[in-house]
């Protein structure tokens, strides 16, 4: 419903105009009335008005002055002028300011109706063009941003487009992020790439981008757009005095994961690339973000298969168990939040990180006890335990026997029995 302001110093006109036509039938409503231009300007600053129907000759501030003041303040309004037969010179000046029409008093119903409908048609056409222009601008900007982060745009073209699209190439630092939506949840067809290489957002991608944008806000001058397959992309940029706080960034990304889960019932993974120090290296950060998932899907096991990133972390533990290792060191190496990594690890493996690490270490200790002449104390250090007594206690807890007794038993038992014993021990873990 388009909102109308009527301005006239004659009370009968102000009162009577509402009865000349059926405003609602025309898709409009009279929401305010004023007796001069000054009152009208105050009302225009206080509420949304689409069309002003104003007398041309009034005290304090006349209609022409009202139009001029409104135009100078860049108010996007349509004006319809009311005039008497002797006010033609003022009307001509008003027409020069782009009024929609001028109507002579007393008003004719058909003329007012026709003018109002034409004015509303023009408003709707302009609204359509405005939306279309915004969409076209958004499409062009998204295309340039994706080509930038993927390294598929020349420097000259990027620089020429950046100013028009309000893309800042003068920051000290950039960091790209990649958001992956769990494939098993995609119910609608995947977005496709247009013939011109423009990224196409699917409904899920669009929804995830909106949630992330609301969550991150303006932190790190973050720009959000889509890859060719519809995965959302984050691009942070900042200068030295506005350096990103890692903890704050982690909190925001965790909030993105949780908010998408809460509001969209979707699981996502967010990964970040390294910080680069010039706009021409942004593609390196994005490439790393795509390779390394710093946030694993909250539902890490899909259809019985461990998510690749969690598999990578578990493989690292299995191969480096003898090293000093904790959730803190792992979270630093793989750029996780430690608490979040602990939760995801439990969901993926079914056990706490410390329990898993101890189990891996004890399994390897059993092998060394059975197959080498190493002493239990040396084996403890070899598999990553700095405290021999703690090693002994953990070994006993997991196997039901102490390391020295296990070594004696393993040295006297034959292969078949050893295999059965080991399997029995594994079954108790």
C-alpha cells in the first residue's frame, strides 16, 4: 500500500480529499496531512511517504519550496501539485522540478484517479528496476570476487572493477574461508554454473550465507559470496590497526556453525586459509581453505564414513602418538578451537581424545613388549608416556595386566595364543 501525504492550507481540502476517490482501491492510503510545506517536511522526516499531493500556494512554505527542499534532501518522492487557475507561473516552475502532474481545483475524480494510478505505475516500475539493478550489481560483484579468490582474473581487470564494486584492494591482510554444507542434507538440486562462469546460489547456500552474514556482521570487513558449486565463501580483510583477534574469529565461526544448525537444521564445516599480505595472494589463502577443513561437520560420521578431515586428524594421531600431544597442540596445528575439537572427536570416535590416544599408545606398547627386548620403562618413553608409573597404571587399566607381566607372558606364549589374548584385550577396550 503506497502512503500519501496531503499538504494544503485549506481545511476543507485536507478533509475532503479523502472522499474524492477510493484510495484503498487504488493501492494507496492517506497517512498524514499538513497545512504548509514546513509541517510537511517534518512529517517526511518522521515516516515513510511515497506520494505527496500538495497545494502550490500556501503560507510559511509553499508547495514549490517544499518540492525544492525535498529534492535537495534527495527524498525519493512523487509530487502531484494542486493549483488554482491563476497560479500557472508557479505550476510551470514546479513542472521543471519533475512533478507527476498538476491538478486544477476543484478536483475531478477521474483526473485524480488517473494521475494516482499513473504515479503508482511509475513507482512500481522504478522499484522493479532498482531491484534488478541491485541484483545485476550483486551478480557482477560475486563473479569478480570468486574469480579473485580462485585466481582466475587478471590484475588489470580486478583493479578496474574493484573501485566500481567497492572492493578494497588496499588492506594489509586478507584471509579466505570456505563453508561446506553437508552433501547428505542437500534435498534440492545442486546449484549449477552459468555459461558465463557466474556462481549460482542454491537455496541452501543463500540461506547459509544469510545466517553467516547476520552472525559475523561487519567483523573483519567480511565479504560473503558463493563458489561455482554454491559453497559459501568468506573473505576477511583488515589493516594493521584493525588486526583480527583469533579467539574472536573462532567464536564467530563456531556461532555460524551453531546458528546454521539451529535455524536451518544443517551441518556445515568452516575452514580458513592462511593470512596473506597483499590482494594478489588471496587465491593462495582460498586454496588452503579448500584443502584444510578447520571446522569439521558437527555430524562427522555420515553413512558410516568418517569425514575426511577427522580421518586426517586420526591418522596423524596414529602416526605421531609417541610425540607430546594434547587437544591444545592438535587444535593449534589444525587451527581448531580446542573445546570444539574435543566435542567433534568424541562424536567421531565415540571416545574422548585422551582415551583414544592412550589406547593407541598402549596398543603400540604391547607390540614392543612382545616383539623387542626393550624394557618397560624405555617402551613407556618410546610410545609417548613421560611418566613410567602413569604408563604402568594406564596399561593395567586397559589390559588388566601390568607391562612387565605382559612381557613375561608374551615371551612364553605361542603365536596362536598370543593372537587370541590380544583380541581378547582389544574386546575389553
